[in-house]
């Protein structure tokens, strides 16, 4: 969101042990790759996955009371 992109362009975040996966609209992929270099004070790298040939983690919802 800090890049000025509307929330509607992003899907849900899927957290895993080795990172975070997020679906984005194809029109903003290059912009995100060029401009998203950190989240807060943490450096990040961006990899684009092909949803048809890459293994993407399943949602693992947990109820917190």
C-alpha cells in the first residue's frame, strides 16, 4: 500500500515458513518488482511464480479466541 497501489489490485496474503505469497493483477507486477525493496525495515526480494506450474501453499486458517 505504501507504493500507492489500491488494495483492490492485491489478493489475500498467504504466509509460509519461507516467505509470503500474494496474488496481484498482472498490470502491476513489473511496478512491484521494481519498487518494492523493503517492508518496514526488512529487505525483501520478489519472485514471480507461474500459478499453473509453481507450487503455491494452501491457506491454513486458524481460529484465535
